[in-house]
C-alpha cells in the first residue's frame, strides 16, 4: 500500500498527489516522512508543498521523529531524527525496529478487538519495547490501560518488562493454543454450517439411491424369476412367486423410505469416522497441515458424487440384466475400474488437502481405515453391551 502511495506522489495530476499525501498522513507511518519531505522540497505546486508540510509535521508528532530529518541507508535514524523514547539517554530507533513495532501494534489491535487479551498484551509489549514513543498514541494509551487495569505510567513498564508481562499473561489466563486455520482453495467456505449441508446432501443422495436400487431390484428380480425359473417348480421348490413379489412391492413403499434414510444416516456416520481417522493419521503421524473442517469440505462432496454414480450404475445394471444377463459381467468390470479410480482420486484429494505426496496420501487412507475400524469395533461393542444390559435389567 505504501509503495503505491509513494508512486502516486510523483503523479502528474495534482489531485492524485494531494490524495496520496492525505492517505499517507492517515497511515501514521513514519516511513512516509522522508517522501513527504521530498514533496515539500520539490513539488511545483505551493498548495501541495503546504499540504506535505502539514502531513509531515503530523507524522512527526505521532512518531517522535523530527520533521525533515533523514534516514540513512544503513537503516538507523541519525542526528536530530534519532528518538530515544520518553527516557533520556535511550537507544536509537532503527527503521527495522519501527517496522517491527508497527506490525506488533497492528497484531495487538486485532487481538484486542477479538478480546484475545493475552496475545494483545504480548504484541503490545513487544511494540512498546521496540518503540516507546507509541505510548503517546491515544489508541495505545486506551489499550494499555484496559489490558493492565492500571494508569499509563504504571501500565507501560508492566508491558515492556518481560517478567512483569509474563505475570500479566498468567493472570489473564495464560496463552491458549491458536486455532489452526484452513488453507487451500475456497478455505473460507470450510465452516461447520457448510459441512452440515454437505452431510445432509450426502444422506439424501444415499437414501434416494437405495430407494431406486431396491425398487428396480425387486422389479428386476421378479422379471428374472418369471423368465428363467420353471413356473411349475416355484411353489414346490420354495421359490418366491409373482404374488410374493407383488406383496413386497406393496410393502416397500411403507418401509423403504425410512430404511433408506436410516441407511443414509448410518453411511454418513461411517464416513465421518473414516474422515476423522484419515485426518488424525495425516496430521499426527504424517505431519500434514490443514484442518478437519477443510478436509470434510472437500471430502464430503466427493463422496456424494461417488454415491450418486454408484447408485446410477447399479440402477442401470438392474434395468439391463433382465434382458441381457451378460451385462452383469460388464458391470463388475466397470465396478472394479471405478473402485481403482475412486481410490486414486481420494489419495490425490488427501495429498492436496494436507500438502504432502501421494505416498503419504496412501498411508493416510490405510492408517485412517485402521483407526476407523477400531473406532467402529469399540462403538459396536459398547452398543451391544448397552443393549445387553438393558435387556438383562428388564
């Protein structure tokens, strides 16, 4: 941003130069003092020169650096521009210290606005240690007194001294672990609300796929039985007859939808456990770097597409098998090829999310499957034991 404003100071349009001067003054950045001094000495427009003078004096008051003084290429403010802080005889402030102090102050303000007082204290203390003149800023005064609960004269030493600052941090509750941030394409959409929507969509796709497969499966089985099984042996040998299929078809509408939704919910729970196992393996064992939210945001839509394609393929097979049983062979071949493709794309997705190689992606799937299997087995044992206890108590 500063570089753009510095370039704008050299614009041939006086209005652009005027806007740049005002913007630089609003930044309160000491790095703008020298460019403004150059404008004051060289600009042909007297109004621009006067405005640059006022802006430079304003920044000088904010930063404690005398107007018009230079900063040498070594990065150390020299001569009258050197600022020793509120205590005489203090060390000079380098341009790098000014930059670091400014960054710490920005971070302190951001944490302060989020009510993360611990990190606000740490960053404000570092900023004041590098550049004590910041205590003249009203915003810093307000932040320092609120964070410490003391007047400014008492607050500044507490913030600057590392030991006193550490004690204040402990009184405020100690430093908490930062919540990791999602990284990657459309990471801002990796929220639990969006994940819940993805999960609902997955359940619906699985449920509708189950309804379609069951409906066409009953119809296909009925046609196959009627065509390829001798009619006279159906009842004698215990086969299902056409009336039996009609009865199941009538019953299916009553029980099919609840069963399908239950199947979708169970599949979603299994998928979440599998995803959690992959995430643990990727981050704890394979040193992957990303959040569970981002992984689920990428993993669930992919699995929804897989479920949709699987249901469509099965439906097509059930429609074609009664007319040509050889289609089953092609179906199983396509199923094997599709399985390999799904594994490959899953590995690629995991490697992309956690920022490691395909080999680590394979390991994450393998280790995640083991963890998910153990979790499911423990859940099954707990569920079975609970049912047994309830049955025994009754």
